[in-house]
């Protein structure tokens, strides 16, 4: 049973470009969460999704950031017009109903 | 603002000793608590989950929860150098969703 799969593992974007981060949850998991970890800081919740629905996006910046979890395919975290402050590790986690979440390996975004 | 507080450390313990990691939380609505281990540059790895007051043991790890004091702890017995990592405490309303993380405690197990 494969774990939570994230790709790419490393992503470099120039300021103003778009970043797309992908997350495939563990088999049987229908809940997906995105977290961001800035250097030397803790993990911060961004968004919680179930299939085709955003349940809680209270941690996501209002502008430039969006997330989806379509019926088919991985969850996508999209960052438009990236800025240097977006450089961070972005982790996806998944869980089944009301169980603990397991994390993927993360995508390390660097904006140059 | 819901917060989870941890001492950033580093906490240094000799090999074979007991490491004690502590965490406090402010949201009395939190029902579930987790300890994750994170090696530098790696993803968080779930170590323990605890949902009710008292102790929960799993191998060398024991998690303790006191909801009245809003306090969670993790004990690591017979500490090994491979236990050297940052330990993240997290709390949430139930299950795995929308966890609030502390900033982590760095543990160093010395030979």
C-alpha cells in the first residue's frame, strides 16, 4: 500500500510564474490536507478537502492560492504569480474518516 | 488564536536515557493529539496518537494526555542516536483534520 505521494519533490519557479503541486492520497483515504512549513517554523494548516469539495480553507491566503481535489486524479495546490515569500516546503497529508493523517514527502518550492 | 506550545530545545539526553518532551495547548475543543517525528529535510512521521486522558504506550514511546491541564507529553525510553530529530506536537478537533502544530522540540541523543 503506497503512502501519500507528492510530486514534484523539488520545484523551482521564477517570480511571477505558476506553481502546481500534486498529491495522491493513500489508498482508501478520502480526506486531503495541505500544510506549509516555512524555514525554521512549524507546519501551518492551509486547506482541507474531500473529493470535489473544499471543507476548510481558512489557512489559505485569499489571493493567488487555490486547491482542488477532483473526482479523478490527485489533489492540486496551485500558486499563481509566485513570490519569494512562497518558498517553503508544502506537505500533503491524507486520512480516512476521523483517523490520523499521514504525510507525504513534501514539495520544496524555491522561488528565484 | 488556537496555539500549541513546545520548547524549541535542543533537548540533549545521553544514549539509553529517557527523553521527555512536553507540549501545552490552548484550545479546549481539541480532542485528538499527535506526536510526529521529523528529520531534517524530511516529512513528518506519525509516532503516537492519543485521544483520552492517561497514558498510551507503544514500544519505547509513551504519550500522556491531561485535558484538565491542557498538557501532552511524549516519553522516549532507552533513547537512541537515531531518535535525534525534531518532535512535533499537534492537536485537532478529531481525527486528522486541521491540525494545529507546535514549532517542534529538537532532540539530540548523544553517545
